[in-house]
């Protein structure tokens, strides 16, 4: 059964499990996604932070992301006073050779997995440095480093992960994994010294909405990050549950779908909209849904129950 009682804090953000005696970190529930933004990336990141997003997702994967331009957008937002770096959650990914363009990688593919990880992290720290001078990379840190997908063997996956761990908690605050199955997640969790804090997966019917995996995540205090939430789920977006919540809470259907995914418990959502009005509406929906769940708890539970039946969270 999914957790359904949600406080103000859990609508806006979650507290991550403490790592190596470091203070627990906060992760916002809506994360601005930067895949496929190309030359617009810097302007869109700057705009998203100005609109109120306090988390940004990228990757050291030039094939689909412009991590360098994500850094440009963040630095502009910091310089303009939109946010302090310590109040911003920045996450990036190490992408293995199979996910990279052969002629454009942040590391030498002929080197070992360990060396590839080190080179990728150094590239990310440079791209995501807090100010323009190159020496500011010494002050750079990453809030969350995500393994973009498991490597070809579990041994290689664990090699990459153990290299990640050498940066925690000083240069990298937390670790996560993306595009994973439950069996791989369980094996990684059992071997890791620094346990995964997030799992970033496609939330869609082809994986039965990851119900068992999300249950494992909740049991072990792992935040589930949903992506492709809108694009892969047109039927969910048209469902009675989503449409009813949109009408009753006075929020757009897209935002209603996001809020119902958040209602499943220990979840965050990647939001990659390129339109400022949509950015503002999605963020405003969190405040509206908070009021709605407090003022009309029975109706909220009824709508959430319908949604849980659609995703398989309630048999």
C-alpha cells in the first residue's frame, strides 16, 4: 500500500537518508529535466529557476544533454540572485559507453570503468561550477550523481559505483541509479557502502509502473524519480482520476497527473516543460493540492485510490 498521508514538506520536498554522518539533504518533488533542450538549455534552466524550480537534472551525455549549458543557466540564476547554490539541488549522471555518441564522450572509452567515472565526474564538476572563473571548480559539488543505467556486467556496475563512493559526501552528496530493474537494484543495495538514495525510472505501463520496485524503495527510504510521466502515459492523463482531480483542485491535467504520482509516496517527478506558463502552473499546483488534500481529504483519498487501481498499487 502506498503512503497516502502527505504533509506540506512531502508535497514540496523529501529528506534524503543521511550519508556518512553528513547532514540529511533535501530533494524537491519537482525536478526540472534538461534532456533534448539543445541550444535552448541555458535559457530554459535560467527561466525554470526564476519560476521557482529548485532542482535541476542533467547528465554527462552530450548525445542528449548539454550539461555545459545547464551550468551556464545555473550560474546566471545564481548571479541574478534567484537562489543560493546551497538551496539548489543539482543532479547529473555518469553514462557508460553504450549510452554515448562514439565521437563525443566526456572520457576516453579505451580506459577502465574507474578512469571513465573519474573523468566524467571531473567534467561535470567543471560544467556545474558555481561561478565563471575556472578555479571555482574547487568549490563545485554535485548534490546527486546517478548511474545512468547498469553497465554490461554487475562487476562493472559495482566498479563504477565504488568509484562514485570515493567522492561522497564532500564533492558528491548522494548517489542514485536510473533505468534499473528490481533485481539489479537489490544486488547493488546489498553490496554498496553508500546506498542509493534515488532510483530514476520510466513510469509507464510497460514496467507495470514499477510497483514492486517502488515498494522496495519505500521500504529502504529510496526516493523514486519518475520520468516520461506525461509522454508515456496518455491513457493515465485522460483517466477519470486525473481529470476529476484537475477539475476539483483547479489545476491543469498534466499537473494533476504529477500530483497523483507524488501521492503514491516517496516519489519525485522530472518536469521538462519548455513553456514558462506551464512551469508556473506545475509549481503552483503543489500549493493548490496541499490545500485540497487538507480541505477535502476524503475526496483526495477517493481519487488517489482510483489512481492506485490504474497503476496497480492497490489490487
